[in-house]
C-alpha cells in the first residue's frame, strides 16, 4: 500500500494527533510502533499499520525494520513520535535517501534531551532557571541544600512527563534520594542527576516549529491541572500568551538554530512576573491537540514546510484565540484514581465529571476506535508495571 507519511510511536495521543492532522491534509498516513495496539493503530485515520523492533532494546533491528517499512509503504515523510527520533537522526544514512526526516541533527537532539546541558545553556543565555546545587557526592549535596535551602527537586538528566523527577524536603532526604536514584538507574558520575531548588509556580509551555533555524510558528499554553499530584503531564490546559516567556523560549531555540518541533517548559509566577526555565521537549508533546484545535496545526505546518517551503508554511500560520481549554480525559481518570487512593473523594469526583473544557485529547466521537484503544493500552501498561505513570524502556537516565 502506498502512503505519503509514516508516524512513529503510534500508540499514544500525541502521535495520534499527528496522524489525524496529516490525514486531514489529504495524505495517506501509516502508523508505526513496537506494539500492535494503540490510538494510532486503531484510528480510522491510519491507512496502514506496521510493527518494528523496540528502538531502545534493539536499535539496530529497529533501523532495519524502519528501512523495510519505509520502502514497503513508500512514504516520503517520516515523523518519529518520541525518542526513537534521536536514533533515526543518528543513523540518517541508514534510511532511504528520499525520505524527509523533519528533525534537528542528532547532536542537537541529544543536547535538548539533556536537562543539565539545557539548564547550563539557559543560564549562559540569561534565561532564568531555578537555583542549582553543585555537588560531587551526596554529602556535598546535603551541605549545598543546607546552604541554599530546601525543598529541592532531583531530576534525571533524561526523562519526560514527571518520570525521573523526585522531591526532597530536607538536606538528608535530598542526599538519600540521590543515593537511591544513582543505585536504581546505575548512573555513572557523568550522568548524576541535576538538583535544583523547588519552585512553586504555574506550569507553562511554549511550543514552536522551526525550519532550518527560522521560526515558523509559536504557541503558548498554561497548565490548569496535571496527571500526577506533584506535577507533570497536563490533563487540563488553556491557550495563552506570555511575551516574556516566549522571548526566553525563542532565545534558546534561535541559539540552537533549531529544526523541527520543540516545546520549552517553564514555571511562571504571575504576581512577580517571573519565569524559570525547566526543560526542552524536542519531540511531539502530549498537549499538541490544543494548538491543533486552536488552528496552529503543527504537524500539518511541518509537512508543508518540508514539501512546499518554509514561506508557505509561515503564510498558513493563524493568530490563535486565548482561553481555549483542552482536556485529556483518561489522564483525569488516572488522577482521580490516585486521589481516591489517598481518600480524597470529593477531589477525585471532580476529575471524573465533564465540565469547562472546549475540546478533548481523547474523547473522539468521530473516531471511537482510537479512544477505546487508548484506554485499553494504558490498562495493559498498568497491569504490566503496576503504575499509573508507566515508563517505556530507555527514556530515563
């Protein structure tokens, strides 16, 4: 079967949004994943479905499978959905020469995926960041926390969606958390976690499409609710604007001469009008359904930039409306379940009921197969890992 585009990591809602978006451009879109079941694979918008090896467990076989799939479906555009993109970028020469890979080069992707390196970059560019502890041993860290103050956040240098993020409220707890994390993830000294003072403020994101170093589109959202009680992936969010924060995000991505999609995450104190940089997500992000619903259709704009040129893509960028609210319903159900486990019954009930949202990420009345598949795939992952925040192999460390 001939297709125009192939989208990876098809099981999840961000890749589903890309499949749906590209299909609405009139393209035949194929879904690819290391599993057979998920939102993208069960969507009516997927013209074909393919399975490849786990890119983290067996990258060499993944690349062989990917080359075979691209030749089989004859797609000329391949959009990875997650960290398999870094593997594809590192081995671009192993993919068919005619296939467009709309990503930054492997070196820039590796930098953007490293929370320590991006924090250091932000500091060097004058972008505010939470105060960072400098340490070599857990004892050094405890001393630094006593000097600079608790609570702190302990973050693996690579992670996403609140995975690999831990909190400590005292110097002793910070030191023990670091010891536990180093042991659990078998971290060498070069991969020791980053430790910062915890900032209590609103979560925001600035999402951008760049093409060969030139910014094509930018979209800002504010997090209204998050799946895990301590923070992380948003379940409710609203379109917004924040010129100061947007300037910081653009400064970072301009400096990197970025290519492709990225979301820059911040904390924001509205009273002090103070932003703190957190990290860069150099991939499709979980909340991408919101800008698409607002008319800033990042996957479609990316395809247009790749095939018709950056000027044509820029011409199609619209001014979006603030205050549009999008909800990830399954994420709210997971949050509600966690609240029930803590016996917070009234708060849990609020997560289960509809109300206040304009669009959903995953309650798709025109594509019920994708909705059902999302719920079932999360159930399978929960049963395997016994966690409401399951971790894919290789995304932490």
